[in-house]
C-alpha cells in the first residue's frame, strides 16, 4: 500500500491568500501528494469578522504558482453552486493545473452559512438527493458533447460543455462525509475516493462502506480510502504541560469549553493528534491497520495559530511522521 499525505487549510479561520499560497508551496517543497482547502462562506456568525476566501478562486490562483502537487476541495458544498457552473469551474482549473485537480464533493451541513447567504437549507435527505443528482449531471458534462438532463432538481437543455477536464474520463472524485446509510452508499456508487472522519464509529463505518460496495457491485479494494486526519489540527508538543496550555488557549480562542476541545484530540484510539512525533505516528499506524491509505493533515501550533510554527509543522510532520511510517 502506498501511503499518501496532503496538507489541509481552513480559509474560514481568517487566512489571507499569501498565507495559503505559502502552505501550498511548502507542501509541494516537501513532496506531499496534495494540498486541500475547505469550501465555506463563513466559519460561525458568533466569531469576529475574518477572511473567508472563496475556495475555487484560490485553487485557480494556486494552479498557476504550483507545478506538481494535486489541488482539491475538502469538500465543495453542492448547494452553493449550480452543478453545471461548478463543473465548468472544475474543468477550467483542471486545465490551468494541467490535470492536477482533486474534486472533493459534499452535500453541505452548516445551516448558519445557508441562512446568512440566502440559500435554502433543505433537510439532510433532500440535500443528499440533490447531491446525487448533481454528481450524475457533472459526470455527463465532463464526458459528453451535448447534454440534455431532466431531473427532480436540475434541468439542462442542449448544453454544449467545454472545456473538458484534462484528466480522463474525469478528475478523481472524492466524496466527503461518513453517514452510513446514504453518504457511504453514494461513495460506493459514484466516488473514486471516500473521505472519512476519525471518531469512535470509524471501524463500524468502514464495515458499512464495504457492504455498500458489495451491494452495488463495486470492488471495495479498488476504492480509494482517505481520512481527514488531525481535525482540528495536529500539534507537536514537548511536554504534558505544553499540551494542557494548548487545550486552554484553543478553548479560549474558539469559545468552546476546555473538556470538549481536549476530547477532539484524545480520541479512544491508539496514539494521539497532539504530542511527540512517536505518539502521532502511533495514531497513523492504527489508521493504516484499518486499510486507510490517504490522509489530509491540518496543523496548529502549541501557542495558538502562529503561522511560522504552523508552517514548520509541514516539514516536521513529513520528516518525523510520514517518512517513518
């Protein structure tokens, strides 16, 4: 199994473009496979005003300043763009990057964004139905010359679509989310990669994904299995005291109680997302034992969002964790 790692940033935390570009270039320098950003319109309304750059505009800019690293969204919200326009944006960036786009896709979840920006917020079931119909439509747009489509949510008539993506037949499609009944079924039907979260139900959800693949006649082994590793951030520390300081600072910074913040990092699983490199390697060893092979990693420093330390973590993780697995 070839293990792959990508670096992830969350633009809604307030990054400017130059900082995101630094991360992408640093990830490429240390030979990460990919660089990912989220697709949000705001973080949460209770937080102070801060930058939240548009993901697809950022990817277009990064496509011109990088050379080899793959670029992706983790993940694009279907609700924010009509699928034919999203397909056009994605095909254009695949062309600009010379075939380096990773199409990360999801149904959307943060109702605050929908309300603040004037989007209807349907039920979870309806958002997933919209997403399934949209992904069928996007695949048609990427592969057919003229498209007529009549669905429950989307309709196109004699749509001539160009450019087509550089990658054939389509850019790799990654579906984010791990709802066992519907989302993982959509993964089995349409995706090249799943993207899971590390929680107490992870092993059970992997088994659910295997069953969905069997049900739709999909080879589970041929499906790429990725995981968003380290949410809400991998942290290198040098002592237990430094860990505790980090938890308290993060709690104050984001306005969530200390115990909840600590629980995010110290899951009931081997290893940790915070601590010495060997502790973090142990966590990845456990994830590899489950058959996962692709990881998107996010970093935070112990002393609270100092960019120099976060950028240093890109190097430290590659040298002391990824290269030793």
